[in-house]
C-alpha cells in the first residue's frame, strides 16, 4: 500500500472512528488538554467534530471536506480541530448535542460545533459542506464571519442560561406525574400519523421510548377512550414499522430511521441500542396483545443481533455501517449497497418455476408480486 500523504495525532488513538481520520490533512487533536492549551495559547477557536464509525454522513463529510487539502489548510489556520467518537466519549457528546438541539431545533451526527478557547459553544450544527449551499454554510465562509459569530455566541449562551434559571425558579418542585403523563399523551396524540403510525412526517425514527410510554399510559387508563387510543397508536406504529423498509426483511433487524413518511426508504445503518430497545418493545406488544406477529418480529431482531452484532469473545458490536461494497470486487462503498435490489437480480436469484402455477411463473415472480417490486424500481433515483 502507498504511504499516506498526511498523518495526524489520531494515529495514536484506539477508536476506529478516530483512526478513520488519522490521515486527513486536517491537523486533528483528540479531546484533551493538549488541544485546549493550544487554543488558549494561540487564542484560536476550536472546531469540534463528533461522530462514530458507522455513520453515513460522517463518511460523506470526511470525503467532501476533511480529505480536501484546501479545506484542511483553512481549518488548520483558523481553528484547533478536535475529533471525538461519541461512542467513546458520550459525556462530551451529550453536553454539546444539548447546545446544538437548543440553538438549531435539531441534532444528529456528524455534529459540528465551534467553541471558544474556554470550551464554550457558540455555533453548532450537523453536516457542513465545503462550499455554501442553499440552506447550509460552507467551511470557506466561517473565517469571514468570525467576529459576528463570536458576538452572537455570548447572546446565545446568556439566553440559554436565562431560560434555565426561569424554569428552576418558577417551579420549585416537579409538576404532578398525572399532569405530565396527560400532557405527553396529548402531544403524541396530536402529532400521530393516523395512516402510517409514528409521530412525524419525515424523517421518521422508531423512538421506542414513546411507544413504551403509550403502553404504560394504556395500563393506567385501560377503561378510558384515551387508554384505548394509546394502545392503538403504539401497536399500529409497530406493525407499520415491521412491514416497512426500515425493517430488513432479509437480513433481519431494523435500520436507523426512514427518510420518508411511509417507513419505506431507510437510512441503512443499524444500531445495537436500537435493536435492544425495539426487541423489548415488540416483546411487550406481544405480551399485551397476544398477537404472535409481534413475537416473531422480536425474535427476528434477536436473531440479527446474535448473528451479526455478536463477537466470538462475548461482546457486541455497537453498529453496522450504512455504507457497504456493492459487489465482492468493488473498491468503493455505497450507502445501502447490501440492502438494495433490482428486479433482474431477484429474477436471477429465484429462477425456479412454481409447481402448479401458470406456465413460466417463477419464484421470482411470486416474490416480486408479494413485495410489490416494480420493474423500474420502487424508489426515486433522486433519493
């Protein structure tokens, strides 16, 4: 193999995510005192990038920006750049994700946060491209807006602190649990998708915590219309998820989330903690409803975990990558390559004729009819 052009401090780390970035032209530091001291001594802003090894958009951001020599020079000149693996440092991730969610209304990974030398965040978001887009600021723009961003940072932090002080002083003790449960139920009921289940349009996450809450609410209100609705919302959501593309019908287990309202087109990575929560939720659905469908889905999830996420020494892998090789001879990974199929591939894999059926009918035809496979594909090329 050829000798890498660049090697930074991450080469000495153990995290697979940090090691993936060890040959970026960006002068990455791991989270630690060396980076903090450099920022303070040189009075430089800190660029904090948080992700994990199986994150698709983390790969995209690395390919587009962190492997770019020119972007690397801009980042090295203007910032002290720190890489964090959220699976290695969930404490750091939680602190700055709270800031990003509070200031942007959303969150996720890769998480990108700009900090002052004393580690106070002032701007944050998720994926940033190298160039300005319609809705996103590119890396080249940051250096031109440094003073305005710093001035804005103090206002943001003061507003967040002021808001937290008001909440603490205005409510000396927590509100009654019944009141909280009623509010939570009403919020979920109002945002519920009557057709496809779930509690948003797109993207759609499984959010087992919401479903478990609805089961608990039902258990406490079994004889009321609200209790019946809570149970219906939870069971319908679980059924629609299991029938949708977010559920891997061949490889088992569940993908991270769907990019659409119908649970159809998934974001293909699979997380261990999602499987654990969903297995428990589907088991609970079976216990409550007696419907074997839910038990079969729970068994499906546990089969996937035991087969694909279990290590021989006894531990579990935290996730399966969204990106994979399309074929055994491919040199470049693509998102969801393990999981996407074309009609001709299905016909080639299932060529056997169906006994007693119309002449020429193959197992591939039956499969395509059952799953609604279209000759031109079931997903828009734009997705």
